């Protein structure tokens, strides 16, 4: 039997064939040097004032000069303006607002942040500018709460059966959670190694009150098929993180999966990834042109986005099949990497005109890669010294790259057409998690969920819109 790996913390060689296939609100702008790595360059020469929020809960440092570059002599500076249904203020440079949200129940901690460890929290943008905030409780359930325009909790959270949280996505009628639940291994037997619980992956549809509407398994275990039966597609201890995408009607889930293959009188368990599409009624869309049983193998960093220009779900993975960033089904290389234990794939966004940008890291340096249906045609080697970059759409024509910087995060805006940097690096005053995601909002802002001030709170870091 094959033994999988954990890329971010450990690397275990797999013996099986590799061919298988986002309460107190804080506003801040922190200026960083535009050419240095991930660390802060200190305060700029412009005046800065420290202020305390009205709740007295946190201090905010506002740097007067965090512009994208020198202002031409005599050119007026555009005043801030309100955008979107929430009226969030758009400024000439990124402004960060951090809100500590008390959720009323214990939230699972970050732990080791390994690629097989549980994800504590996720966030999704709603069409009215608010959010759905999901978190994994210490009670063995996945919790869900609605946030208003001020990123504060409204109403009473609900909860769902789930031992691991993967993602949350939203639409005008509610949204969908992607969660892991307990399953059954049955007998096997395994050809080698130790047994581990066999689990399942589910989409859970909820309405605008946060109540369940339907649920659909996107692995394939059932009464007649256990994890150790030939043909099973399930969640083992292998890397199984996943993401959701929405095409306006259907939801797609792209996630790591265990693959059971008969080997004589016993079974081997391989690791790959799987994409399944579920319609608005909760039924699997069989034969969807973008879905597949197994794509990349072995696979981690599974990322997905809906592209309305091509009417396709686009995906990328990191894989040790030739050690690369790749598109699945069929395999196509986006960027060549190396088998040194540092290859990481970090998010996928639509480019301005055509194609996509993906952030990835090798050797502790983040890169941006532009590609279409094949290999990259443009590579940007960024100043971000990180093993786990995050990338998100940040208003029209821009994207935001973020990464861990000491006990907080650093970020840089990039043009999503040319891939060029826009303005200076800046700070985001929350703790990073290697595998959690920023989410884009219709007003041009972006939000990230992070560890809160205590075990029953979550911090929502919002990068406010730019003009």
C-alpha cells in the first residue's frame, strides 16, 4: 500500500504509482518597501497617528503615505468614495480593516497547519456585500454565521454534521458548504501499512437563514462500497483539502481524494484529486464536461474558478507527477517545479482579458504564472519570500497576493493583465494560515478569516476597495 506525503510539513514517499491519475473593527494601512521581501520596512517619513477603535478593543496605525507611487506635480488626489451595496470606502491605496467577531462557540485552532490537518475557518461573499463565515468547532460540527456589511455577526449561527471544513461559497439564495464526514472502510484487506478512518466529502446546501436545504456526497462511498473496496473514491488521511466554484446554477467541488485499487487479494490506496458538479436541486451532474473521477496524481493545492468567458471550470493542482503546477483532466503543465519538498500551489484567479493567474511557491519564493489552456506564457517572480502564497481577485483589473510575515501577513497588489506590481507592499494584521483563502467581493474588496482574539472569536481582515 502506498504511503502519502504532507508537503508543507513533511514529505513521505508514496510507493504507489504516481500516474493515477475569511466585535472590534480596526482600520489600518501599513507601508512596506516596494522592493524588499516579506518583512516590514518600518514606518515611512509621512506622519502617522495611532488611534483606538470606539470599542476600545484594538489600535490602528494609519500611514499617511501608502501611495502606489509619486503623484505628478499639480495632479489632484481623488477623494475616497463609497462603492457597492455596503458603501465601503474605496481609496487610492489599500486600507485594511480588521474585525474581531465573537462567534459564541469554540473554534478549532490552527494546529500545525499541515496539508492533512483540519481547516479552521472559511468565508464567502454574498451578493448584497455581506458574508457567510464558516468555522470548524471543537464539538465535531461545522458552524455557519451571517456577517453584515460591518463584518459583524447578525442573527444566530447554525451548525452541520462535519469533522472537517473545506470551503464555503454563496449566492443570492444562500450557499454551499464543502465538508468532510465520517464514512466506512469495510474490510479490504490493505496490501500494507496501517488502517485509517475512511471518510466522505459532502456539499451541503443552505438557505438565506443558514438552514440546510439538501446535501450531496461527492465521493462515492455507500452501503455497498467502503473505502477499502476496489473502485472507492473517499477521504483518507491523505491530503484532501478542497475548494468550491459556482457557475450561476451549479456548484463544483475540486478536492484531494483517496483512490482504492485492487492488487491481487488486497488493495492499494493511492492519492489524487477529483472534481464533481452538483446542480441547484442537489443532484450530481453526470457527464459534465469539466468533472472527472481522478485528475492529478499525487495532488495537493487543488484550486478552481468559474470562467464565464469560456463557460468552463478552470483548475490547477500541484503534483509530484513530474513535480509541477498542472491543469488536470487532461494533464497539462503550467509551470515546471522541482521535487525538493517545497512545491506549493496557491490559488487561481481570472486574468483581465483571457486566461488565468496562479500563485505558486518553490524554494520559499512566490511566483505568479499566467496561462491559458496550456503552459505558462508569463512568469512573475515576486518579492514575497514565502512557502504558502495566497492570491485573490481585487477589483477590476487587479489581484492581491498575500503571505505570512512574522506574526501577521504582508500583501502586494498586482495588475491582473500584465502582472506588474501596483504600489507598495502593505501589512495585514492577522495571523496567516497556510491553507485558508481570501475571497473576492463585488465591491472590489477582499476578505480573509483568521484566528481571533480568543478561542471563541474569528478575525475578519478586509482589504477595502481601491479606486
